[in-house]
């Protein structure tokens, strides 16, 4: 204990300083002595644990010593010495923070007791400070962990919200790669998915991967890390790899994580994400691994749901498409009509710069645009003579019926609107809603032209097909009234004048 505490004795009397020095033996390290404020200044500035000082000094007082002692060491314990007739000064010093007061002439026993208590008090102050420092550091560490966890949760929520707004697995994969690149600063990321056709794994999206490796089927025997993840369904961190890892990556700089879903009571890995080459060679921390797990788990659920939904929607589409084909099979005059209308619409939409998503919707709508006729009697559809007013009104119901058939399929919601309005006219005289101009969906305006063109250039039960030049005349008569002028001009230039209608399904029907 003696070596742990320093002592400064300030008094002009040698005998007093000696009395204090003797009383302190064994309690503190070798004391420093001073006869005045000026002589004690250097020691006070350097910091002293215990100070025993006379209240009245030649060039100062006890309050000044107390103030300087606390400035040099805020844990300093100050003991004042005073004559018995200066009690008021001693009491005032106690009020200002002094630990105790010794009365002169000093008693060696009392002086030692006071010094012993001063040493113990200083030790308690030091321990309390250490405890407060530990508490402060713990609080800071806790705050950092809470901040990190909050950041993790926030990132995960944002990622999940974005995932829920996506329509395809490919979009989800692209978002996954972009998210990992942004939050982890990885220079090389690849996502492998199990193909439904062969059951093999192939890179479907990547960053920093050589072009020749993308879209390539992977032999798991040549990729032991991916094989291990696929077989175990457990995340692999480079720090966990043995000699069979066959990786030249830096320790802690590689993570491979599974995408999995529950099937038949067990988890099946349908994808793998590889993350490596972080900027500046920074290893993956425990926080990073937790983040990777959380984001990957969310992506697994989303991709699994999207896959199931796409399969279900594809099944719905195939079923409704089969109905449309069954409808055309009832009428030899309209066989192939939906395919040709779809092909023509796709040509114009492509020229107009439609997005891939919009192109898909116009394709679906083209194939199903007449599905609403499924409930119309064959006698009306194939009637060789003029329709009665009642029969014509029945025919006019098919866009609304078609919308109803298709509209309950979520991924065909846009296609359903196109179907409903493909008989609207630019001048507002169409049906079923009498929409005018730009109020009609652009895809519906394109389809109205393609539908009319194909109807006039094919044989129907009530008339023979018209020559192309006559069809062109009829189309141009409707420019700006029945048809959108811009769409018609593009149709004439890129479809009608080419006299060739490439089918979306790979066929080509030549027009004369």
C-alpha cells in the first residue's frame, strides 16, 4: 500500500513536517515536503494523492493548497493542520472539501489514524473511479452493440420491404447482390441457383466474376466449398476451412451461405451466395456474419415464395391460355389469331421502348385478349350472316368477361386492363368504357390496331379476307379517330409494310 499512494507535507515548521513524516511511515511512499505554497506548486501540479498542509502559510493558505491539489488530481485527499484557536478556518476548509483536520500540537497516534483513514479513503475513491470507468466503457460498448443491432434490423427491414415489392426471383437475386455489395463492400459476389430442369447449380447473377464463368453450370466436385454448403445447409466462413478448402483467399475473407426452403419436412438448399474480396482486405466480423445470415434468410423466404408463386401463376396462365386455344379451335377462321396479334403487338412495343415487364404483360394480354368469348355460343361466333343487335351486344361483352377471367391472377393484373380496353377507340366511340385518347392504355391502343389488321387480313365466317392494300386504306381512314396516329404509323412502318408477322412462338406467317 505504501508504494501506491504519494504524500505531500506543506508546513514551514521542520518539527511539524517530521511528526507527519514519522506518522506516515508504512502508509505511503517517501513523502515530499515543502515549506511554502510556491515550493509545493510543482508537486501539486504533478498530482499528489494525499496532502497534509498548514492552513496558514507564508505565501498562501490551506484553501489555495486544496484548490491546487484537486486541480492536479481530482481524487486528492487533503488534511488540514491548524492551531486550536483557529477552529473556524478549519471548519470552512472542511466545507470546501478537505477530508479532515489535525490540531496542533500534533498527536502521533491521532495523526497516524487520520493518515490511515486518508489512505483508505483515497483507495476507495480510486476504486470508485475504476468502477465508473468500467461502467462507462460497458455503457459505450452496449451503446455500440445496440447501434449495430439497430442498424442490422433497419437494414434487414429495408431489404425485406424491397424484396416484398419484387415480382421475380431474378429481381430478388439482383437486389441481394446489390445489398451485400453496398453494406459489406465486397468486390466479388456470386449467386448460384439450382436449375429446375437439371437440378445442377449455375451462377445467375454476379459482380466481379469473369464473364466466362457466368451462366455456367457448376460441377460441385470442383467447388468443395459450395458442395459443403449444399450438403450441410450451413454457412461456411473462411476461418472455419480446413486444408481441403482449396482456397487461396485470406483468412476470414470468404463467406459462402445457403439459400434454402422447407420441402417435405426438411430443408433443401436451392441456392448459394459467395462473398469475398472485401475492400482493403477487411475480414468479416461477427456482426457481418449475423447480417449475412439475416439477409440470406430473408432472401431464402422471398425467393422460395416467388418461385412457388411463379409456378402457380404459370399454371394459371397455361390453364387460361388453354381456354383461349380451345376457343380458337372452335372456329377455324380465327385459328392462330391470338398468336399473330401478340407478335404484331410485341414488334410495335419493342420499337416504342417498352420495358421487359411491360413486354411480358402485352404478350400475356395478346394471347388472352379474346378469352372472354369463351362463354359466347358458337352459333353467334361463327354466324355467316349479319349479327342481330342483341347478338352484337353479346359479342361486345367479351372484353369485360375476359378481364374478369384474367383479373384474379395477380401477375396478370396489367394484362387484364389491356384486355378490357382493346376495343376502345381514340375518339371515345369504342367499348366497353368509351375511353378517349391517352386515357386508353398504350398497350390497348397498339392491340386495337393489330386486332383490326388481323381480322381484315384473314377469312372470317361472314366474309373473305381483304387485300392488303385495302386493309391499309381502312387503317389509315381510322388514323386519329379509331386509332392512335403515332401507334398506327409505327405499326404500318414496322409490321404491315414488312408483310411479315414473326410469331412469338417461333413461327412465321407470310402475308400476301
